[in-house]
């Protein structure tokens, strides 16, 4: 019960008039909020596009699909969001963002493509202040800041050995940090401010594998395996009084995750896609207060897309995308109570003239948590934007006179 009360207190102070700026409320806990793979196109399909084959992006839900790229392709994907959080009689408005995902793909020969870039795995941010009572001292104020960002640098080799098959192997270099800062100050100048900072630096190497198979001209099947990550963690705690500083290290394991799905073409230019993603729970090493509050993560997505045509009027030349997805978080709050998200998505794209590149955009409307089950509910609006450009690279011909 103490853990529940403590967690509720943290959420409560976030919503006081002092204000809060963070990622989703639940993303403040543990290692942060998981980030789904894909560009704005895949976001608009409810992140259900693990089996979607045709792509003009180097950021995809299935790296094997990049085997079809025949030009050097650069893609940048960014998500901005705004939300309103409700807890008891309190509420708070928030805005947030992440570091953009970006990748570049380089065709080495037909059907063999090398891709490298940057992608965030987990993130969480917070900055809030509240009043505290200190025994035998005047009223004090405490400011808490959190900056969590675990990311990876993927290097992917995608290959098309058969006209109906694409495969990919991936090396993942994982880095990042979780930083907590606490500052306590008094209105009485006779009392000194107190500062504390804890930085945890994460590093590890992992692997990934992907398959995309054309079972029928109207049916594609896809699968991703995201290998386990064995992080090495360095922890440094700095205080106002240096003699209290400490350093330590420990290991943290992130279990394997997998994603399976299909994409079907029932008629015309309309495609239906669906996928299921899952990562098993792990021990909350370094976060003893969350013991018993961490479970399996899952994602279920479904999407429908009317693909663009090269003929007809303007509206006929742009795609229409709709989607829905639900997530079950790794965090349980209160203890044993699952936290879920549900989102509706809609999006489209603007082609860049005769270039294979495009500007994809998506709107998301959803909710995380429940006031009746989790005591905290966050209504969220997200705007996703991807920009992709492509160009053929060839050897320059030398003209001799």
C-alpha cells in the first residue's frame, strides 16, 4: 500500500498549479514510454504495417521492406503531442515531443540495401514543483526534473532473395540515460538550497531480424524479432555535500520482443492490415519501488488504406489511411492493475512531384489509463509528420576529349 500511496503522491504533485511538462504521465516511471517503429504512414495505420510491402520510406515497421528501395532514401519522422491529464479533482495540460527518428538507406545492388540511423526506444520527461513541509524549518519548495531517453543506432542489411521474399538482419547499438534532478529551496535566506542529481547511463548491443513474404498477390505476411538487450548501467549520484556522492553499476535486461501481422488486398486499391506486438515483463532492476508493478507489454493494431493512384483527379492521387490500436503498458498502477491506451488514427500523404519521396502526416486521438481503474486518465492528441526524399546515385561518367 505504501508503494501505491507514494506513486499517487507523485502524480498528485504533477497536477498542482505549479505546472507540469512531461511525456505521458505513465512515461515518467521505470525506463519510460515505449516508442513504436514506423513512419507517419505506419502511424496512420495504427502501427499495424509489419506486413505492408511497398514503401518509399527508409523508416518502416518492417526493415525487410527496405529491400525494394532502388534509390538512396532519407526519411525523418517526428511526433508532437498535447494532452490533458485528470486525477481526482485536479487536471493538467501538457505538451511534449521526442527526438526525431531518422534513417538513410543505400542500395548496394538490386535487392540489397544497407540502412543506418537513429531511433528512440523509450522516453520520459517531467519538470514540476510543489511545496513540502520540513520539520523544524520554514516552508520549503521542491522542484523535480526527469529526462529519460533510451535510443538505438541500427545498422540494417535488407535482401530480396526471391521475388516473393524479403529478409533483413539488424545490429543495434543501444545507448541512453535516465536523469533525475531534485532541488529544494527555502524563502528564508538563512537556509541553503539542497541539490541532488542521479544519472544512469545505459549501453548494450542487440540484434534484430525481419521477414516479409508474399503468400499471394493479395496477401503479405510479416514478422519482426527484436532481440534482448543486456544493458550495462553506470549510476552516479551527486549531492550538494560532495561527501555523499556515490557511484555504482549494475546490469539490466530488456527481454526479446516480436511482431507478427498481415496485409490483405480485398479489392481495388484498398488494403487491410493488422499486427500483434509483445514483450515479456522483466525485473525492474534499479527501481525497487516498482517491484510487482511491471508486466508484459502488448500492442494490437489494425489499419485500412486506400492507396494513391497515378491517374485521375487530385484526391485520387493521394492515399487515405485509417487505423486503431491499443497498448498494454509495462507499468501497472496501482499494483496489479493494467494500464492501457486506445487510439484512433487518420492520415494521408503529399507526393513530392515526380520524386518517389513524400510528406506523410497523421492525426491521433486517444486515451491512456482510466480514472476508475488507475485513478489517472490522460486524453491525448498527437500529430505525426514524416519527410522522405530519394535520389539515384551513380558513378559520374568521364568524358575524354
